[in-house]
């Protein structure tokens, strides 16, 4: 019965398949869901959601599939409770001595197992009996009967929350991977780029090394020191500003703020350009204080992480403009696309973050830049993929 729900999850882009279907079937078989919609919600979410980015999509699928089922369940519960309330107005049958003796012989564990077995077997309402869960009888389970203190009295209302209300609240909508990033989310994603190296004088206690050296020294204490860990990640951030990037200025500002606030860089350098890198970049967004690309490459080794942020939207001829790095539109220098290729070839790890959605990446200049740089959208999922790409060891393949 839960297979249509799995298809609903897939329609909401929650990646589920045969593995999740088998796991969920097994969980239902062993009754981990406690025979309740709330329990099914918890079990299904635990088995079908593998990343926090899909929590909101799961809630939407759950709400779409089970909407309306709660009202039918409440009507049935009210019917059962009314049955139990009416039973107290009628006299109950007394238990025989043999029935009392058999009941007293059961301990709590056996009584719990017997109750669960009766719940699975019972198919209809019972009154005045000695076996089923019912009313005015001598069964250890029920209401308004001659029930011993060892029995289970069934009444009242249960449940403290509703799975549908929980799903409808959509508490996890902030985790969706297609939403624009805020500064905090950007900072959390950038933390994956952190790396550490031990540098400086050996003035930090190496506890594991001390224990190992002491053990090798027949128990005589031998203190081992080591250099402290310091950040070892160097990042070069190149930002496209002006023109078609103006609508995305607030988003680029957030990324810039998150990068500047990060404390896990050994060094961060930020430069600016417009549309394409014509042999030089600038230290200010007003295009003052130019830095030639050859000078930049000499200062920043191949181990730096290069991150370029831009929409790559421009007139096709702009990629072919010549520049020497000192003078614009100088035919003696290479084209802008060649300068981009030099940057990509120099740095072992590089990525291009595009604030435009991937559906808009059909423009000719974007397709050209994507052949040079691995391009990722500036969303939670895209930034995460870019950071994972940059954090890998070794040189990136073109």
C-alpha cells in the first residue's frame, strides 16, 4: 500500500528506489510504525530521506499523499470511544475462579505479548467476553469489565501530535537545495574547504605520540611535542561586477561577506573584473589598482583554490578581445578566452559559480566558459558541489 507514496516522493524529487522500498516494507513488517500514521511518518522519513535538503520535499509529498486520511481516522476513534463510554452503563459479568487463577499466573511481559496478539487477531467489536478486547467482560483487556489490576484498561484519547500537521508546518523548508543562499549558509558551505597543516615551533603536546613513546620506553615518561595546527587553505576569489551582474549584486555581496568572515583560510585574496578577464584584474570594484594576470599567477601558486563568480553573459566578440594585461584592446596580446584558459591551467583546483539558473545556461558565451571551468549554480546544492570539487586532492581534469 505504500508503493504509491514512494512514487509521490519521486514526483517531489526525493531519490527513493528499490532499496528504500524493501527497507520500509521490513520496518512495517516488524511494526516499527506502531500501527499509526505518526509512526509511519517518522519511519518513512528516517528511511527515505538521506540528506537534509530533501526534508521539505518529503513533507510536501507526505501531505499530498495522505491529505484527508486523518479525518477518517478521527471518526473511527470517536466511534470506538463512544462504544467504551456506553459500556459503563451496563453491568459487567463476574469472572470465574478458574479465569482469575489463569490471569494471575501471567506476568507483565506475557500479558503485553498476549495483548499485542489479540490486537492483531481481533476483527470486530466484543462485549461480555473472556478473550477479546472489549467491554463488560472478564478479559484482561478492555473497559467497564471485571478487570484485574494486572489487566490493561483501554480508554481515553491518545496521540500528542499529528503527522499531517507536522508535514504541513514544513519545518525544514530552509534546507531546500534550490533556494538562494544567505550569508550563514554560504559560510557553512565554505567551511568544507578548510584544511590544516602543522607549522611553526614544536610547542604543542602530542598526547598520542607521548603515550606511544612512553610505552616504547618501558613506561618511563617521554614527552613528545609537535607544531600547532594552522589553516592551510588559500583561496583566490574573482568577482564579476557591473552590467548583467547588477541584479545579482546582493547575492555576490553575501558570498563575499561569508568568505571574508571565515576564519579557516590561511589566505584569501579578492579581485574584480567585468564580463571577461582581459589579462588583468582589479583590487577594487571600481576597477582601480589593476593587477596583471602574470603577476597574479606568480604570487598565487597552483595549490591555491580559484573561485570565479560571474554569469558569463556577454557579447560573443568580448571573449575574443585582445589584451596584453597592461593595455586593453592590444592586438599583441591573447584573447580573453585564452586568459581564462591560462587561469584554469595554472590552478589545480578551480570552479565557476554562476548566479543564473542552469536553465539559462544555453547562451553561447556560457557554453564556451563551461568548456574551460567546471560551472556550478550559486545555490545551496551548487555551492556544496563546487566546494566538494575544490576540496579534492590533485589537479582537476579539463
